């Protein structure tokens, strides 16, 4: 593999760059099946939250939001 630039000196940045380079995909590497499955998954993800919220009662949505707020803001720092 030919690099066009040096890796960072900081160990954390170097590790992150190595992971990014080793997992990087190019457009040519993705098969048509992979692209198709990614497209289907994206469609489901876009409508999933809205569909779930529509099914929930107002009481249940409030309970979920309260628990989320407690989890987010309840931790001591």
C-alpha cells in the first residue's frame, strides 16, 4: 500500500487513522447486492421511529421521554 502522507505522531490519532484506512470502502468495492441492502435498510430506518411513535399512546411516550431525560441528565458529574 502506498501512502501519500505520514501517519500522525499522536498514538490515538495514529490508531484512528489506521482504523479509518483499513476499513475504508471505495465505490468499486461495494457489490450491487450490498448497495441494494443498504438502500432497503436506510428506508426502514427513516420511517421506523415515526411508525413506532404513532403506535404509542401519549402516556407511554411521556414515560419514555421521562426515562430518557433521567438517564441523560440524572448522572452526577
